[in-house]
């Protein structure tokens, strides 16, 4: 079959003049001239030399599994899916189509755009993509790029058909939770025993190749050859700059002064620094290039989903692009026009600590594998340049060999919920590339940002352990998602259907009981989408406009009010910019809200009419939130805003962006609050906070949750309140019985 496929490729011809009658086998239409232009570029990629070997192994692999190992920028992510589509076409697509997973939604979108162009096909028809709130595929889709977590949800759901002839798990070295779990589920299912003779292709960086080879039992490996002379020699700084953004901007300006040809890729740790860098470059670079080509400064991160197409579009009039990004572009993006890389050597990651149920924003060195991937982005003939804003010794001493597996660093409750949906009784039984508890596989290194003498506590990066899975099981049990046997309850099955955190899904279901579904739909979407505020107010006018959107009941109601105002504005981008709101995030929330509403209608859950603003709705919304998010409650211990979290003895303060902090009139902080996020890396801050009444907590939280709270004054107060409420209820029942008896005597 491999030789037949190669023959088909050769028949298409290298240029349109030689085969004017050649037609695209996927849609039956003649190839365009652009197809041949891109075909020449494809043939120049390092991966092209491995094409015949790959197709041969894909056809003959006894286990149905093929590993592809190659460096970033070699063309794996664009060419392997096309060859798999040719393989499926030769089989007549009788055994399913081709699905390609990506660890990030933006990567799935960008690759679908590029591959559709290279295959001379229409995006949304033969080539499609599936990302959150956007499914650009249909019945004619033969090659689909998909966010790996969406595919995992499809496989776990009763709706998921799992019909694919070839499944490509791309960028396995990113170690996303979904990618690791998909490999575990597929290994346990034994591909050779599945109907339809499916094929699995795992694409990875050479650094992870030995672990994957052992995991899959020595399957055939296709090595992408490395072309000599394409990789630049990195230039290291002697010291770490005190201001990374300023150093990166100066490096870009220096390239502009030298008129070095080619686009520039800048790596910074966080989205905040990316925005600062883009703003600074946009101001300073204009006067430098009055005579030369214009310069386009483009941010690339998940919060800028709408801008991804601009990054990949051909620049008009010879304009030069400066793409400012972070870890998102370590492996999952290939930008052929990049000739220069500026690397800060750092990444900012959210790391979950199950012991205190808190996320930390951890600034840490990238891995050696990531550093090499960034350097290779400037590869070419002749090679470009790579400037590292750190000493070479820092990389050698501080950087781990591979990226941290995300299963070591994320809240495992959604993962356990999916495992239970797959009827895996014990999550520990599922095979992971790194089984929980293997300290050697998922180390907990000391986190020390470059130039800092004080390392962050080791506890900020918890290692995967059985305790993490047990914590997730305990949380799901509190939410009534598990039955007495530890299996999914009927409620747990419904919770697993929602693309939400389990506690938010439980709050949304509780809103059906408390007649506040409309408001809870909005709130769940706003809390799940990207942050709605892009930055602190930059002027008094913006601060006043934003303050007008705040609600007296707290941040949760403020989010609903922001969304309602956004919809009333007609989703106007200028309206958002005037208030410092993230227009892309609000658009994402609108799509997610529609998806959640459609899901509730499909499973026939009761809905309710909008009533936001009424006193009854205010109480009902609080009850729904407490029903799902009771794990995230804190009490002010001294009346000054020092909040003790109920689930552990940790003290936190309200975030500066909290509406209770931004009000002009001095007021006592709320005594009891429910929060959405707790970060122990930003001055121990609680964010998205609303006041609640402790009576609601006693009434709606499971009694065994309150009983299992660690000893504290807060627990004593809640237990005392529970006894008082029980006595009051008993007294009320006795009074009613006495009144009934007196009435009988009188009669």
C-alpha cells in the first residue's frame, strides 16, 4: 500500500504544467497552482525523507501502533496527518476517518488551517477541527484536528462513537492529562482487539521516545532525520536581566537596527508580560523603521484565540512579524517564517496542590527539551539566530530534562470523573506513562526563578501520589457523584456530561431546584472562560465605567452583570476596550453558555425564566453556588479581612480586584465568603468572592463534609449553628404537634 500511495503522490506532479488533468483524490477537483507551490515546500521538510518508511510501518505494524520521533520544526504535525489520510483513503475510509489530537485548542485550529491549505481542500468539509465552543466539521470531514480533552470526553460519554480508522496523538511530549490518559485507555483496550483494525500514531520529541517505547511494548519507530546545518548556535547572556520584558524589547529593536531579515519569535513566561511587551514594541518600533517594511507585533496565547489566524497569514507588503508568546509555542506551533528566537528561559504555570485545594502560579525554568525546541524554531538554511536571556549555566543546573507531566500538577477530580465514567473502579488501575506515586518520574524540584536567591517551597509542585487521587475521590463523594460502592451515581453520570469543573456542574444542576438556571448558566460560562478583565484600570474614566458594572452582592453577581451588559451592547469590541474587558473571553463565554443550555435541553433538565436582580433570585443563586462550591468557603477571623479557609488552616486575603476591596466607602469585610480561586503565589489571595450566610452552608453542605473539617473555630461555629438549627426545627415540630392536639381537644 505504501508504494501505491507514493505512486499517487507522484502522479500529481511537481508543477501544474506537467499534469493539468491531475485531480485531488479527496474531492475530485483539479489541483490549484498553490497546491504545487506548497508541495515543493513540503518536500523540503526533514520529515519527508521518512514518508515511505512511515506508510510501510502504518500498514504492517502488528500492534497497530506506530511511534514517530522527530525534532520540532521538522514538519511532523502537518505531514503525518496527511499521510494518515492517504492511508485511510486507500482503505476507502471503510474503517473510519482520521482524528488528530492536539494539547491546545489553538494548535488544533492553526494546524487545520494549514493542512487544509496544503491538501487543497475546504476547511469545514474534508478537513475540520473541534475545539471548545467551535466544531468546524461535518459529515464529509475525513481529517479532523481535535483538542485532546474533547476527544477524551467523547470517548467517556455515551454519545462518543470513537469511530476512527487512524488516531494521531500529536505532541505527546507535552504530557497533557488528556493525552496521557488517552494512551492509558487505548493500551488497556488493546488496539488489536478493537473492531475495524484501527491504527494509532504517537508523535513525540526524541527526549520522550524511550519512555513511550517501553510503555507501548516496543512498537515500530519512525525516526525523522535531522538535517545538519539548520539549527542556530544559541547566544547566552552573562547574567539574568532584572526586567525580562525590557530585555526582550531591546533585543527585538537591535534586530530591527541590524535589518536582520526574517520574522522574530519572543518567549516570555506569562500572558501579562506578553501584553506588556507587545504594547512597548508597538510604541517604540515605529520610529526605528520609517524607511523599511512595516512591523506587525502579534501576541500568541490562549486568551488571544481570535488572533491566531493573523499569526499564520502571509504578511502583506513584505511586513515583518514579531510574535510574542509563551510555552504554548514550545512544540505545538510551527512558524516557517521565523528566523530569530529570543528566549527568556522561563514559564509561568498553574500548579494544583491537593493538600490545600489551591492553585499556584509557579514561575520556573523551562526544561532542556523545551529550550532545544525553542532554539530549533530559528532553524533553516542558513540558520537564523537564538538569543537566550540567561546564562548557559542556568540551563545546565536548573532545567529538568523533560516538561513536568500535567497529571502531576492538575486537579484530578475531572480526570477521576471520566475514569469512573469508563467504569474503571479504581483510578490507580489505569496505566499512566508515569504511575501516581513514582517519584522518579514526576519529581518535585525546588522552584527558583532565575536571579532569585530564595527558592519557592517544594510543596508548590506536588508530586503525583495516591493521596492526590484519594483527594479527588473524596471531593467527588462530597458532591454526591459517587454511590456507596464508589461507582458513579446517577448524579455523577450527569455531572460527567458537562464541560465544567465538577463543583460548577453540581451548582448548575442545583440551580434547577432553586429556579435560577438562567443566571447560573451565565455564571458557569463566565467562570470557565478566560478571565474577563485584561488589566487593572488605566485611568479614572475606565475605573468608573468598570465600577458601574459591579454588583452589591459580590463578584459572582458582578460577572453576571458584566455579561448582561456585554450582550446588551451587541457584543461590541469597543465597548469592552473602554472598560478593560477581554472581548475574546466574553465571546467565548457566550458560546459556552449556548452549549450548556443546549446540553441541558437535550438531557431534559428543567429551565427557569430570568429573574436576576430580585431578592428571591439573589438567595436562590447563593444556594445553588453553595450546593456545588461548599469546598471553597472562608471565614474572616478578626474582622480585618484575614480569611481562614475551612478545608485547611490557611489564611488568605481578598484579591485587589475583588469588588469588596474596590468600593470607596470603608466597610467591614464580609464575615463568610465563597470564592472561586485561591492562589498561594499572589499574596495568598481569594479571587471572585461573594458573601454567603453560614446557615446556607449548614443547610446545603453534606453533614459528613462539615464533620471532617479540620479542628478550628470555624468548624465549632458551624457545628454549634447546626445544633441550633436542629433544635429550632425540633421545637417547631413540637409546637406544631401541640397546636394540632389542642385543636383536637377543642373540637
